[in-house]
C-alpha cells in the first residue's frame, strides 16, 4: 500500500507541474521567468514538505493523522483560493 501512495503522489505532482504554466497564463501571468520561478517554488515546496512532514511522521508514527491533516489543508486551500 505505501508503494501505491508513493506512485500516486508522483503522478499528482507531475500533473500539477504540467498545468502550472497554462494556469498561470490564464490568470494573466505571462512573464516566463515568473512562471519558471513558480514552478521551481512548487518543486522546492514538495522537497521541503517531504523532509519536514516525513520526518515528523517517522518520529511520531502518526501516519493517518498527518495524511488527514494534509488532505484537509489541501481542501481548505482549494476552497479558499478557488
């Protein structure tokens, strides 16, 4: 089961990365440097999130709680940001 979660996370990350440029252009951001920096920021956030959240889960073994917190935060931000 952990392998399925890992593969799914890679798939979601690739899909979001692929559509970042198109989404930003529809929002009126057309400067390529800005778009590139947003994509780089997304990748850095993934790495840092993996380090910090992964480290927390390794120490506490609260897999389900952390997963639910991350999903809840994602849902809340999607609703807030539209």
